[in-house]
C-alpha cells in the first residue's frame, strides 16, 4: 500500500463513512501539508510551533471549496489541535461528505475560525473506460463496488472480479491510477472485459467493522456477494466470468467457485500448500531478499516459524506467546496486521483440496522476483488442477515481476528498489484470458471433411479479394503478380485469366455491380487512393472521388445506382462510411464515430448496412445498422479480431472471418448474430479470409493464405451441415 507521502508532503484525502441508508462517496479534504518547524514559525511569525503548513490545494476538494490557500497554517479541526498530517486525518475521520466542518487557521498574521461543507472524493474517470460505483451487502457490512467497462463496447461482455491481497487498503484510486492493480484492471477492461473490484469492510466508502478486525470468512463473504452481483450485472455474459486473485485473493478465488460458476481463475503470487508450509517456504526467500547469510537465514527462519506456530497451531494469544519468547513480539507486529481469527482460519484450510475440486480453467502465475510467494507452489496448483481435470491447469512465470507486479530483476531489488508496473503481467494474463474465450465448435457440428476446391495458388503471389459473378461462372480478383496490384478476371475453375487494368500503379479492392456490368475499385493512378468505376471489359473509366484522404473498399448498392466506401477524408486517423452516386455528384457521410469503420455492404434489400468496427484495443466486431446510419447493433461482441463480413444472397446469413479459434477461419451466422458456426478448417499455418457467397448461396469464394502466398478457393456446402441455401 502506498503511504501517500511525496517528497515530504502529504496528500490528505479524508476517508469517512457516510449515511447508513446510502453508500455515498467518502469525503476528502485535498491538501498537501507538512508539520510546522522552527523555521516556519519564525518566517510566518506564528505564536507557537503548532499546526500544519498547507503547501498545495487539490482541485475539486473540500479545501478548495473552503477557500484555503497555500501558505495557510491549519491549527484546529473541530476544536482539536492538528500538529501533524496524521492528526489532521484523525480529526476529520468522523465527518461525512455533506457535513459541516469547523476549522481554525493562521493567515497573514491573523487567526481566524471558519466552517465549510466537506466535499466527496471524485470518481475515477477515463476517456475510454466507464467506472460505475455501486455496493453489495455482506453480513453487517455494506461494501463499495467499482465496475469498469470499455465505453465503446455494447451488449454482454465477459467479466472478471479482481480480489486484492491481504492488506487493508482501498481499491478506489482516483489519485493513483498508476498503481499496478489499477493499471491491470484498466488494461483488462480495454481488452473488452467488465472488471469489478470491491473495497473491504471499513475501507474507502465501505461501511462495517475495521478491515483489520474481521476474520477470513467475513472477508470472503464480501467477495462472494460481489461476484454474485457481477454475474447478475446488465451487460455481463454470466457464462464467461473470471476471477483474478492477487496474493491472498488467489486463495479466495477457488473458494468462490464452490458456490458459483467461475470459468477461469488467475492466481498471482498466492499460496498453494497449507499455510505453515507456505510460511516456511517463503521465510527463506524473504531472507534472500534481506541479503542474510546462511547462518542468519537459519536463525531467521527458525524464529519466524516458531513464533507463527505458537500463534496458529498452539492457538496461544499474542500475550501468551510473547511471555514464552519475547522475540515473537516483533514477528507479530507484522503478522497481526490482521486478526488472530483471520490467521487461524487460514491455517485450518486444506488449500490443495480447494484446487482439486475446482472444475474450471486455472492460471497459476508467479513473478520471477516474487519473494513473498513460492514458484513451486504455483506449479503445484497447476498440477493439482490437472490431476482432477486434465488440461485445465497452467503454470506461468512472468519475468522480472515482483509480488506487487512491479518490475525487478532480483529478490533484493524487488524489496528495496522496484521499478514501475510490469506490462508483461497485463500482456500474458490478457493472452490467457482471451484463449479461454475462444469459441469451440460442438462435436455434432464438425464436418466429415472440408469440401474445398483450390482455384488458384501461385507460390509467393497474392491473389486477393475474389468476387463471384452473378451467374457463378467468373471470379473477379486482384493480384500482385506483375509487381503492382492489378485487377483480373478468370473462370471459376482457374482458367482463362485476363488482366483488366494496366500501368505502373495499384488497382485493388474490386467489386461487381449486381448485374456484373460495372466494376468498382480503388486506384492510386492519380497519386492518391481514389474510387473508380469501369465497365466489365475495362472501358469507360470514371473517377468517383477526389480527396487527399484515403478512399477504399467500394461496394455497390443492390440497385446499382450508388456505392458505399470508406474514407479518412474527415479524420486522417480513422475511417468512416460514405455513400456516393455513380456520377460523383452526391457524396454523404453515414457514420460519425471515433472508431474505424470499414467493409460496409448493403443488405440485399438495401435497408441495412453490414460493416466492421475496429476498437482501440486492436479488436474488431461486426455491426449492422439501418441504411441511414441509425440503430447500430453489435453482432459479434468478442475480444478477438473479426473481419470481412458479407451478406448471403437472401440476407438471412452472414459469412465472416474470425480469430476466435486462434487463427482466421470462416464462420457463418444468422443475420441477427445468432447460431455462429465455423465453416472452414484450414490446417495451420494457413488461414482463411475475404469470403463472399455465390448468387445461389451454395458456394463461397474466399482466400486461403500462408505467409506471402494468397490463393483463391471455393467452399461447397457440407452435406451434414446444411443451410437454407442448399
């Protein structure tokens, strides 16, 4: 836990309990201060060395609202002298946001008494994340919950409950968003998850007994109620809920799974064996971090373990144990930061049995410089899970990460001089979480074999963006075989290849008109990527766009009178969807969002537009909206990358590519996003993309790619996997 001291100055964020019937924000004074010294007394001509000198006023705080100023000396709060920042905190601790606070201060040679209304601590705010404050009831306590979700995501998302370690500190961090837990939570939310944290009893906004006084099971009940609330939250996919347990939280996670469905657990820096065995294991690594020699280590381990045994296994009180060995008094100063009942309940737990009973996926993650927990215990967690449920347990070592998720290269550095938050924690944990979300095809949907016909494969050549003609006899595509992208036409068996465009420039992203008489495409022949149309034989070339921004991905409307395209003309950092007539007289922007929107296609009846939306976290989802841009609906809502959606001829199905199974494969779904089915099964390292239907609906043309070779293939319908197009 951070102390809040910065270069000798103190940030006073007064935390108080609020009205019992309404768990409001805690109050905060918002001043940086330091004790009054003899020098301060002399310079400011104070009558005595009393009070605290205000060095800074924090915006939005009680101090700002009260008109306090830098250089004021705060003497009393509610009639109580304050001669240190700690005394000031204690003096205001009983107050609530909205209550009146009386204070005495010294300013410009005068002493004055005034009063003010206490302001609440501000909420955490981020441009791309939404933080919602709520609460849960757990026994006699009411606990603050904080739900973080990405602003750009709609619908039901996977979720994760973050359970902190053993310390009594608030997880609500509006003034310290660089704290490792906060950075990890926000990073996971940016990957498309809803993430909940909860403040323990007596901390932050939470009401109840002081955190230090409650026992293990009382604390666990708070997390049980929080997880139940998370699963029931609007916008949460209850079938994809995870728990991240940090330190002691990693032990509580499998205990939650006894009563709830938990798809996956990440246990970081936790305990994997009985507590006394853990205690013995880690006293030796702590001694290593303390740089003790062999003899000192032996003495240290014996002393620590003997004192712990008296408290836990012998069940002696602190006073009784200290009478037997007064050395234990110093040991208990640290151990008894939590209640004796807490430790004894922890001691009694059969920890391996918890993991043995857990049926979900488990990632036991250990930082390579974490001297507070033991590597071998994390390996044992994975082994125990796999003994009962083969393949469900994974051990992960995160390099140069200490117990607090800070960067450090050695145990000693981890203790004395750790660096900033280790981004590898986010990277490696997020990768594991996403793998657990990969969509698995039910056995009864697997085909007997992939019914695929190779049309064109030229080693080292990219033949991309294939488009079938209306009668199914021709394929329009682009190829770089000449060194530049050019458009080509061929029969569906790969014969009679004819080049349609020429020149030392690129021509790509082709599309047919519905009657196959016109071809739309992108060309940089005039120095910039613009949209052109021409007749099927390459004649009657017309330029439709003329703008410094990029214009790409043209797709004809069903009536052949206009087309959709993407352009960066209004935002060089993004793409939006536009529509133009074929005479280039009327061009209108359809979407107005900060995200990247591409691959827009009209539905066969022209009433809807299907498109791809890219998000800041690198993922993509497939959306559908009305043709005027209204009522956008997310059809896929996955943290994986999706791509190249296309309508079936009757508008009832959508074919698209997705990485939900690791590499790009083709999937088909209903037009409302339901009934997703995998329809291509390329063997790695090949992958499939850029698909489109034949007019009959019984064939799909697509690209299969490996390294720098892109081939064109036809997919026939599976005999045991029919659709209404057969």
